């Protein structure tokens, strides 16, 4: 009622008519309305706050995310499937989680990132993660942005104690604890370090990334031969298990020794032990240096066996053994020419327990000085370094076109290069997941190729084919190189690599390659006049006299003739420099026998030898 019932005038909100004084009944006071409005607003805000803080964000599966949910605030749950990526400069953190329906990237920025790092709540591989944030749906990418650090919860499983040899692909994401020795520290590319840890059952790489070190704020200091405990989740790289720790602190140095092999008496070792690790202790009774290292004869009163120290191992020894020295050696048992050998993997696997009397210089078998007491015990040492500081020596991967000039001429050596001693692997079983690992193969040479920095041999063992890549220094160091050509049966050990999709084996030195069976005689000799353009790409052998020579910057053209005609022999410099008596190729009238591939260059026939032993100087006038 807005008008006075007595005088009829408009009175508005007044309780009594200002004109006639009549009091109005049944009207709600305006103040009460104001108070009620404030109370209702307060209650409504409290209800909203309660709902916002007590009611959970709806949990959805990753596979349910669609364009209609873009910018929705949702909650996801899944296991972390990729290690966290972190950029210290932009303070950007990301990780991936996966459930049964899909996978999504979770992004965190700046202040939220720092809070998560400080509270040590960065998800690691295998962790169960529950996270809420803003969903961003794009046509080709799905992500979630974490806005509130408290909305990230991780559950990390307790580690299970495991022997390294029992870890397999089925253990993916399982969190394990292993104890072992550091056997190698390798950086396959900048930003990732692989630490190989071995126990008595096997070995496994531990992957430590720059992101992990940045998130941990520290870098473990490790050295080869050091005993460590590693707590990490099992991950797979090309179906091969490796360990991914949650932080650098999960790699802990141990004070005690972790044995990786059992000490055995030499007399107890037999052919059935080949391929296994063993420890022997005895006295050096023989010292035999050869082109690729040193052979020690070690006797422990139950028997004598050869300890093979490759040159790289011998040069790292702090105290080198000589005849009369008592040593402790750990290595793999192998067999060469019917005799057992023990081959240490690291310099740390060879320990001098006591020097012989009047031993002069620890680095020379004939000049050890300052070690006259036969009971003196010495240990090789290595200064531990942060793993991030370890950088491998670059390995050449390219294959330039033939043409580089080389001045190396192989010199026959009276020392025999030992045969690689690991059991051969079927070539068909070597796949891309073996890249970076070492294998031994045995096969017949079915193709040869020369390039500016080395030679390639295609080996076939009946199950498949693979390229044996020998750089010039390896080829020059190989005593059996003159016997390796088409048809030769070759035993080779080396690192598996890949170039333009082609798997290759790269030996580290000449002793890794042995001719089990020499190449058969060259193909039937042909008259030069019988060779035609239709035979391009085929292999032929010719015999004749040098007519003249034309020198090029990267090759030479040797014109060879017989009674039926004349042909150009095109020899790359890297091949020429390794031909025995190559001066005869520059002397007209010299008699030569040459095998090579028929090529046609600008309409002219040429024969191109691929290996130095394809060229034989028979007689020099």
C-alpha cells in the first residue's frame, strides 16, 4: 500500500501518513528487508565456498576429452609414462600421464612449477598421478594446464629388490632397487648420460637426463668400478629394459664392494664356462706384448691361463703387472685357438696384489722402480667425476665420397692378431635395438666397397647380411686384412651402428677382425679386349703391362694393356697407398694383375679395384 487509506495521498514507504498522521499496519520495515538481503547473500556465498572447496572436480577419463570440453576444469588420473621435462630458464615443467583410454601432456608454469619442485612432488616414471586443471583440446594435441599446485597428487610405489639379470620387458614401470658396479659412463648425445651397472646376474643402463639433474639440483659423482645402489622405475628403449630414477639422489654410492663374479681356481675352469664372468688370483709367469695389447700367463698352482689385456686397458693401469707379480683379475672367460683366456673389461678389473722383488717401473714390464717389497699391495685408482661432465669421443658416422688422400701404408707385423672370442650371433638377430651395443658375427664376404676413410665388407651368414665397416686405422691394424676379400669367411666383433637405414658393425681395432677362411683365388682372368660395356657392374680380373699413368688429386689412372687391347684402371688414393709395391704401378712395363668392377665413364671402359689386395704388382722392370 503506497497511499494513505484516510486522506488518499501518496505516502511512499512511511509507516505513518505525513499529512494526516494515520498509522499504517502490516507493512514490512525497509531495514528488515536490507538485513534479510545481506543474510541471504552471506549464506549463498558460504554455500558456494563450501561447494568449491568440498566438492571434487569431476574425474574423467583421458579418452573422453573432446572439442566440447575445451577449457573445462577436469580431474584426470593415470600413470606417468614419460620422465618430466624441465626448462630452468622459462620454469616450464611438463610430463605425460596415461590411463586405459589415452595419453595426455600436463603442463605447469613458473610459480606453480617452483612450488612443486620445492615440495619434491615432480612425477616420475611409473608414479600414479591425480591432477586437476584446465583442459585444452586441439585438433592434433591434448593437454592439461595445472593452475593450483595442490591439485597435483602423486603416489610412488615402494621399490622391489631385484637382481639385474631378472629384469625384463614385462617389468615396465615397476619400481626396483638394484645393487651393482658402475661399468661404463656414456653420453650417447648431449643431455643424456647412460650409466651401465652390473651385478653377478647381468647389466642394465641407468638413464640420467639433464632435466633430471636440473630438477634434482645435484649431480652424482661416480667412477668406473664403483659400487652403487639404484632405485628406479623400469623403462624400455626399443624393447630393451633400462632404469629411470626419479631423482639424482636415487643413485647412491656404497661403501662395501658389490661382487659381479665368483673367484675360481684356474684348474676348475673349462669350456662350459666360456662367456661367463670369473675372478682368478695368481702369479704372472709370462708377459707377451703384441700389436693390440699384452698377454699375461697367470698361474695359481692349480693351472695356468692367459689374461688378455687390450692396449686400451693396459694403458689405463696405474700399476702394470710383470713376470713374478701377484694379481687379481676379473673378466669374461673366452676361448682362442683351443685355449681359455680371461679378458678384463676395465682397468679396474686388474689389481696388483704384490710386486716381484726388485721391480722397477709400474708402467713398464722391464723397468718398475720403487717397489721392492713382495708383500706390497697397490690398488688402481680413478678420480670420481660428476656424470654430466663425461663426454664420449665422437664417432664418425658419415661416409664421404672416395677421394681423401691417405699416406698410410700397411706394414706386415710378425705379431698375430687374436681372434675375437665372443660367440658369434646370427646376423638376422641383430636389429636396430642393438645399436650402441657390441656383437660378434661370422659370415662370408659377399661385397666390398671402398670410400675415402675406410672399407666396407658385406657379410652373409645364411640368416642375413650386415656391413662390416673398417675405418683406415682399423684396417691398417688388421693383420688378416690381405686375406679378406670376396669369399673370405670373417669373424668380427664391433659396435652396432646405423647409417641411412643400413646396420653396420664397427670394430674398435684390427684385432677385432679375423679371417677364419681366406678369400679364394681371384675370378678367372680375362683378355682386356673381351671386356665390353654390357658388363658394367660385373667383377673381372685382368693381367697386363703398365702402359702409362695419369695422376689425379684423389686417384690415379693406370693404363694397362695386353695383346688384345688396353683399359683404364681407376685406383682411388686410399686404395693405392695400401697396395704392396705400389711404385710399380707408376713404372711403364711393370707386370700387374688387377681385379675390379667394370664401370663406364663418359663412354670409356674402366676397371675399379675396391681393396688394396685387388691390385698385385707381379714384376717391376
